[in-house]
C-alpha cells in the first residue's frame, strides 16, 4: 500500500449496458508529494478542477478548498476552473491535476474504454459525490415549447464544446433532430447571446434537481426564457437508452419563466470527484477527513455544499464499475458509511 497510515451505498445506479467489470488496474503509486511539496515536510498540493468560472461547481470547489486549506496542515487544495469533464480526465492522465469531477456519461466512457479514453494508462478511483444536475434546453424564441421547434439553421449551444455534458445533450437532442447550427457559448454568456440574437437555444440546469444557478437566474432576468420539453416519442426512447438518465421535474416551484411545461422531462447527470488510482493514500485520506470533520463549515462557503452535511450523501449515486480509492474506502468504512455494493480499488 502507498503510504498507508490507517487500516482498518448506495448501489451505484448509474450503469451502462453490459458493464460488468471495472477498468484494468495500473501498478504504481504517486508519492505523497505528488503535485506539491509533501515529500519535504510541506503540505501535499492537490489541484482540483470542475467546470468554468461562472458555474456553481467551480464556486463549490473554491468553498471546499477554503475549508481544507484553513483546517489542514497536510493537504492544500488549489481549485481551478476547467473547460469540461472530458478535459479534466485528460489532465488527470497527464498528471497535471490530482482531483477531477466527472459525471456518469464520462464515467461510462472511461469504464468501457470508449474514445477518447480508449488508450488511457490509469484507473480512475472515486472519492466523493458533489451533486446532481438536471439539464434542459431553453430559448427566448417566442412561441417555442419543445426541442422539436428547433429548426435547421437554429443556433444551439448544448453547453460549451469539450464538456461531457455537451456530448450527452447532443446525444439526447439527436432523438429529435440533428439539423441545427452547433455553436459554443459559455454558461454565463448565454443571456447576452440570446438578448443579442446570437443564440436560439441554450442549456439550463437545476442543481440537485431543485436549485437554479446564478447564471440561469440571469438568463431569465435578461430575456423571456422558455423551458423546452422533449416530445413524448423521444422521451420514451431515451428512457430505454442505458446511457441517459431521464427525470421528471415539476416546474410549479420555479417562477418567472415565460413558458414552462407543467412537467419537464429532461436528462440528468450525477457528478462525482475522481482521482488516479496511484494518488498517495495519505493525501486522499487527509482530504476526506478534513472535509468531513469540518463539513458544517462547507455550507458557509457555498449553500449547495449543504448536502455534504449528510454522511450518506458522500456516496450518493456512485458509478458502478468504477472503484473507490483505497483511502476513501477505508475512510467511509471507519465512518460506518461503506456499503458492500461498492467496490474498493486495488492498493
């Protein structure tokens, strides 16, 4: 075991068709100082990447970093913005970062070794759950109520190019149409792009299926924003697609939309943090123990981190076929949270 200093689930419902085993294990171990000083007595630096600067995910990562850096002498988290989950995985492969958040769409591709992850040399290990996002399409175009209203020359941004979310939304949109002009607009720029007529359809999200991020609130405060439902036939087909998870959201609790169906049928993704399997044991254990010990402080840095006050939330919606880092498995076992359905990575 690599630097181990302590020895001692929910069932991962996010699965792909035919996925019955984890990824191949890579031997070796990054030193405790990997990505930082650790080896000379200083704290281990852990670069954490989530999404772009305007997202709740990035703000949440900053909140996590603030709590860890204030309360740990052994690890230091450097939270940085990212171009998307696919990019995060590539940077893990090149050892440019140590912690990356991904979602079940990307996790499926990693597990099945699908392009662009078909020649990766490391085994991703899960660490903890961050949140769930319901993704939907939205527009300021008067009268539009469905993604079926998208036209051949409609300018559509299914989240910025390079994100795993974009691939999933493009896949979902393919059940209705493939005839549109694919453009790439950052989340925080969608409001102005719609207002200026540069964007017909953008992407929105409800965090944990119930909370509107700031950039979405800005969109509906800037334009008469309309939520686009999927047609019944497309919903039926997507519910049978093992690569997509569909949720039904009652929209009555959401105000100030120019149009919203009573029930919005839309895909959602579960976002968890992963690390390389060879990241040092102590770094992972100390990160989790510091966060967990001070978990009530996390909400003070970002309200959406409140979910981490509940120990079971840390293992919410684990990816089946993707093991947990041994240090994480030990930590959760010591807290009485580990479930037999979860998989422990090789040491």
